[in-house]
């Protein structure tokens, strides 16, 4: 059993959520949670640009509010942006109405910064109808309310870059081993994950590029 790959039974229990993209093409979907923040997010953007890779950023609304300049860099680089709640709420511990209000607050923050501060030159809008629950924790009632508007994105591969006890070389080895065509892969552009992120991300992109993979935004 690969601890970096989502257990097979979870997609069976939650088929209404998106865990992996279909098809046999050698393409992966790299995603980043919990930004934008100065430093880690900018490192990610520079690394993606080096490999000509596109990605999807699931942004915390409060971080967008605090760091609009960093958020603008994500958008101007042509990456996709998804909703990760405003306060990074854990769904299992949050009443339904409070959770939904936080999702709306995040959406409002994203749209406000796009309309008032950014000039979008790419033909694709960076704002998507994608939502990822923080910690992957979400209740059935929250799913039922959100699925009418959002595609709820989970993951096939979790890099575990946020684990301080995880050595960087183990982070990259486990992530590569778990990756397969169509994988949705989670990194974190956060201070907590910075050490493993800076080691693993460029090596991951380099390895997959050499193996003939391409990278897409969701």
C-alpha cells in the first residue's frame, strides 16, 4: 500500500467527488493548497514557469485578502484558481450554514480582486467552479449543498509535504511512486510545507517531464 496515494475505497464511498481525471494520457494535474503567501507561492510560480507547467491553486480567501499582489501573480501566469474556503475550515467540525457562508466569502474575495485589480490577458478565466475542502474533511450535507455549483476536487496523490517529520527525499520518492496518468496531486504553497516543497517540486516536475508527462490545469 502506497501511503501517498488515496485509498481505493474512498472514491467508491464518495463517487460524487473528483479524485482523478479520466483517460490513459500521460498527463497529471498538479495542485497547490493554502496560499497565496509571499515566498512559497512565488517559488512555486517560478518553478512551474521553468518547466512550462500549468497548475491549479486552491486559495484561502483570507490569504488572498492579505496578499493580493501574490494572488495577482498566479492569475497573470495563466494558472487556474479554486476555492479553499475563507478561513480554512474543517468541514467535520463546522455547522453547515457557517461552512457555506465561508465558501461564499472566499468566492467573493477571489472575484473582487480579479475585477478591481487584475487585467486578464489569457483567454481562459483563472476563476473556476472548483472547490477543495480543507484537510479533505467535508460532510454529506456540505457536499449536497456545494455540488450544484462546484466541482469538488479531492486528490489521487498527497505529497505530505506539510509533515515536518517527513524527510524531503522520502517526500519526493513516495510522490513519484504514487503518480499515474490522470493523477491529481496535492502540494502546499505554505510556510509549513516550505522545506519539502522546495526540495520535491522541481525534482518531481523534472522527473515527470523526462518520463513524457505533461501538466494541466483542472
